[in-house]
C-alpha cells in the first residue's frame, strides 16, 4: 500500500502531460466509445502511440530531474518500476474515462 502512495506522489507530477496526451489522441479519433466500430483499431493505435509518448515523457522528466528519484529509491522503487506503474495507472484512469463516456453518452 505504501508503494502505491509513493507512485501516486510521482503520478501527480506528470499527470497533466500524460492526461493531455491521452485526451488529444482520443479527440483526434473523435472520442470513440466501447460500442464504436472503430474502437478496436483505435485502442491498438492508442496503445502504441501512448507507449511512445510515455517513453518520451519519461526521458524528458528523467533528464531534467535526476536527483528527484532518490526519494523513490528509498521506498524500493527502481526507475523502471516507477515508470511502469505510472504508465499502468495512467492507462487505468483513461480506461475509466472511456467506460464513463460510454455509459453517459452511449
């Protein structure tokens, strides 16, 4: 549970950029819902592009904030584990948005 709290501390630092990236990609695809015919092709392209964007975001954060990882190492989180957990957390939040949009707007 402590590690999840530490990951959320890091996620709060990068969420504006990752959220904007996800929403931009979803908007370019015209906000497909789960019921949409193009959703399977959208999600495949989204995951590939989102992974590439996450790697770029991670590289930029890492190169500009090298000493900031000491805090996370103290809790037993390596840089790779921290990057993977924040990526998965971001995907989970985005999946919830898509599910809610499907429920609300059909």
